[in-house]
C-alpha cells in the first residue's frame, strides 16, 4: 500500500503526500519491496532536487528583475532632476 501511494505521489507531483510518506517509511516484508521502495525514494529525491533548483533559478531571476527595476527607477529619478535643474 505504501509503495503504491508513493508511486502515485511521484506521478502526481504531490509534494505534501511525498513528505508524509517519506517521513513514515515502513519496514518491508521482502527484499523486492525494499529495493523497489529504495528506487522510488531515489526518484522522489531527484524530483525534489530538480524542483529546488528550478525554484532557486526563479528566485534569482526575480531578484535580478527587482534590482534592474530599482536601478532603472533611480536612473529615471536622476534624469528627471538633472533636467529640472
């Protein structure tokens, strides 16, 4: 049941369910299920790292955009006052 839920969470990109499942990993009855769970956990981990990297890139783009807009605003203020004088 846990493995099936983990597969669905990975497929559906359900981070909340992934977090819940990964914080309560059960003991497995056989080696095959344990290996499958291990592979699925690796897959989930890779997916989370990919999302982290994408989020980091988006945050950096937002910071760069904010800095550009702030610099442009300051430049426009200086130009306005230079023309006024």
